[in-house]
C-alpha cells in the first residue's frame, strides 16, 4: 500500500529526467542529482558568472553549497528495494494523446524520452540501453515527441542534419546534397550581434580591470603622499618647538637676571631705611654713597621690540596648502575629464570654455584686430 502511494516521477531529476542519484537540495528548495546541478553550475560559471536554479531560475552571484537530501535518498533506495519501477502501474500505459513506446508490443507503455538519432520513443525499460551502451550514450534524448518523423528525409530515409535558412527546412546531410549536385554548405558564421556582444563583454571586463588597477595605484600614491606630508608636518612641528624652547630660554634668563637685581635693590633699600633711622650720622654718611653706587651700577635695561611669534610660519604653511591644492587637483581633473564621456549639454561645454586671442603677425592685412586681439573687423 505504501509502495503504490509513491510516484516515481516525483523522484526524478528535472535536469537529466532520470531517477535521482545522490539527491541534493539547493537554497530555493528544489532537488537534483548532485552531479547534474554541479555540472549545470560549472557551465554557468564559465558563461555568465551566475548560479541559477534550472526550475525557478532563482540566481545568485555566489555559488551555493547544495546539501544532501537524506529523505529523498531514503525514498529512492526504498523505491529500488520495493521494485516499484520494474512492474509498471496502470497509469504508465500510454493513453490517447500520449507518446507511446515504439518498442513495446501489445499494450504500449508511455514513452519517457525520444531519441533524435533513432527517430523513436522509448519507455523507461527500453530506454535503458541508451544509458548503458557507449555508442547510444552519444544520442540526443529529448522530451517525448509526436513529430520525430519530420526529422527523416522521405527520399533517402536518413536523418536530416542540416537546416536551410532560405527554404526554412531541414536537409538530410552533406552526402545527399552532394549526390544532388549541390555544394556542401559552409559552416554558418556567428551573427554580428553575438560578435558585438562578446566584444562589449570583453570591453566591460577590460574597463573594470583598468579601473581596479587605477584605484589600487592611486590609493598607493595618495598613501605615499600622506606619509610624506605627515613626515613634513612632524619636522615643522619639531622646528617650531625647538625655536620655542630657545626663545623661552632667553626670556627666562633675562627674567632671572632682573629678579636677582630686584632682590638686591630691595635689600639695599632696606639697609638705607635702617641707616636713615640710625642716630650715628657718621655711619650713614659713610654707607649711603656705596649703597647708592651699587644700586645704580647694576641696573639692567631690557630692550623691547616687536613681539616675537610664529605667524610667519602659519602663513608659510597656509601658502603651501593652497599651492598643494592646485598642484594635486589640476592635472588629475584634466585626465579625468579626458576619460569622461563627451559633453552633451551646455554646462558640460562651458567646462572647456577658454579665452582665445589671434596672432597679429599672422592676420591678413585687410583685417583689423581689436578687443585684445579677440575680435576681427574688415
């Protein structure tokens, strides 16, 4: 009872149309033979660099990792053990409108595949030689078809192998054409659109590779310039700090000298005050001139001038910055403009506007130049 509820068609691969072998499931939920889906993706990887599902066409730029479907693998094994595929059920017999097996005798089974070389359709049992025999494995199997006889030449009874684009008909092959006194047709050339498509695809790849190389090189160059600027910044900063220490040291030296003189002056003034209160006038007369002389002889004069600062350094660095802006912007913008597409609007053309003037030495004698040699008058 459990056997009759299993539909063998549900356990077939939609790529090879055969019973699933090592069934795997991909992210969209569909299942295939492991070798079939990997072969399908290998082809897509070579042609389009995408990976799609043969049924729902869901695609991904990254190659999915198919997972083994243990449930389907178990059902396939059970199907083989039960022999459900050996004795065909009633629904496997060909019904009106179905393509029947050309080999079956008596009541014919429904055809599973049609062979274009054999010009015949086969059920699962009679299709097996096409899977086992090496010579038959090269035959092209397609979905069951009622129109296989159209592939046979009625005159020579051979499979038609060529197609005449002028008459829109299949031809039987080069031998028949030669027998009829016709020249063997040349191999068809690829259409111009296909050639152009390949050329554009190659151009796309070349543009991407060139842009990637330019990005890498420009990144390395700018990182090198940043390193040079950082080194120069560090050097300028060290020079500023060094000059700062030198100037501060000079000011500190003068400050210490003045502080010492102030202390001596205060001490002399204190002694003079003390002597002025002493009743011994002789001692005052003897000591006062020497204290006054010491005070006047040690007087230091500080020469003050314009304030010393580092504004000149700041202005020099600003000038270097402005010059650097011009240097690194102008050449690159010019090159990028040459790479950019041709101008298509007024704003694009105005980017290339220039004031031109004519050469007075090469102008015709009947012409008069004016407005700074930018206008011509007769």
